[in-house]
């Protein structure tokens, strides 16, 4: 089992920045990919960015150049740096882990609101 706790969400004006953090605990040795998804009101959950055990990152095309994912293995934490935020980035952001066996774990989410 892996437990995930997100933090760093909040209210920001368009053009601003936020950094989300996701701290993992429990059986962290089983983690393969770790990353972020988001779900806006009335929309499906979508991929934001993931990073694997070799620190190879994948960022959704619509967020490339604005969002950066990184991980600190010593702290078992993954970060999402979000710059040049837009109102359409408003969503609940969820941390996600995919284990080596294919299991998935989710955090409870942290809300991000971008005002125009």
C-alpha cells in the first residue's frame, strides 16, 4: 500500500504560479510511475504529468512549457511546478502512483483555482 498526501493548492491569479507537492509513504519501493492528474468541474480526469523511476518525465502537450514535474527520492516527494496559470487550469489536482505490479493509488486531491 502507498499513501499519498497532496499540498500546495490554492487560489491564484491568471499568470501566477503554484507548486504542488505529493508526499508518498508506505510501500514506496513498489512505485514505478508517480505523477499528477486533474479533474475540472464537469470534465473527466486528465493526465497532467508523470515521472518514472529513471526520472524520465512526461507532460501533457497542453501544459508543456508551463508545467514541470520533478521528484525528490530522498523525501519520497514529487512536485508539480505550474507557471503562467490560466483560468482553464482550475481543477482538483490528484497525485497518482502506478506500482511495479500495475496497481494504482490516488491521493485525495488538492484544489487549484485560477482567477481571471
